[in-house]
C-alpha cells in the first residue's frame, strides 16, 4: 500500500479547521492511499500561509490555527498523528499546550518551533514533553525531514531507528531498554522518555561500546543529516544525560568523542 502525507495546520478563522476535515487519523483515502494528519499552530500569519503553500506543493493537505487555545481544542477533537507548535503564541503558548496534552495522556509526537536559540530554552520544550524542536528561521527541507521522521517512528516503530539486531531487552551496565514495549529503566527505575529520546537511547545501547558518528545518528534517528552546525543532537544527548543522572546513572554512561560522535559504555 502506498503512503501519502497529509498535514492539518489549523487556522483560527479558516473554514478548513474542524468539521469534516478532521476525519480519522492516518485514514485511507478513496484510492486506498493512507494519509497522515499533522496539527500545526503558529500565530505568525506569514509563516502559516507560506507553510500552507509549501506543504500543499509537497502533497500535504494543510489547514492552520493561530493560538494555543485553538490548538488544544483541535488536538483533543481531531486526533492528529503529529503536532507542530510554535512556542510563542497568545493565550496559551506552545509549552503550555504541550504540558496540558501530556497531562491529559495525549502521546501524539510534537515538533516545537522556537525563535529562542539558547540551550536552556530548547531543553524547556523537551521538558514540557515535545519530541523534537526546530529553531526559527528554518529551512523547509529540514522541517519536512523532521515531520517525516516523527511520522515514520510513530507508524514504523523502533525497527527503523535501530542499527541492527532485533528482539529482546537491551542492556548496558544498569540500563535496560525494551524496544518492543518502548520502555527503559536504570537500576529498576523507569525513565520517562519522549519518542525521540527513546529512539536515540535505543540506538546507543544497541551499539554499546561502538562510537556512532553524528552523521550516523542523524541518519538513523531523523533520516536527515543536518550538518556540523546543528545543535539538535547535542541537545538531546544533554537531555538524556540529565534524565539518566537524575535516575542515578554515572555521568560517563554516554561518552562524547569530540568531533566524531557518541557512545554508550557497555556493562
């Protein structure tokens, strides 16, 4: 079966929002092609309209919303497959939307858009429950790649991000990772991880003792090499270390090989 991509980007005043356009997540169209639903919220009209045009040219179906209140309403009602949120929005900002959805038990993957470039600001988005972030201004190709990666991981599961092998619980020192259940523990205590964090940790543990280059990790996790200037991977590694160390793991569990990549120290 072929897969098509559908993006639902909600306009505050657009007649496309809600109603019959909501449909069923990842529903099959009349020709049997599967469609994905992505909710995107941004209060910048120029960004909404330019994204709408660009995504439609890529084959997506696009609708837009301008604030966090509308984003929460549509996310709860429309059951999207992936959500794109701008951090700075009136009413309820993107961080607030993300926190409320996670508190409600909504596990839909979330890509955060932010004009803030400091590491602490980006980590705040991940801490709120986002699965990925993209700094403004951004390249359209990068946004498309990240949407594809989030949808692929959601639909395809962890097999697409592993470096080899299959089945069974992976272990490194006191760390245990169950790819099938998508759960991880340090010394018996379960770690709360986003989809991207889990995929990254699984990849590292599956290849414990092996140095994985930046390019290899980007390709396996995001399906796209963002180049040497990207800080995306460093942010996720930092965030994984924080969660592991908070659970009692040693600081050197995930090693940095400067200029090359990262490795998990085997048990």
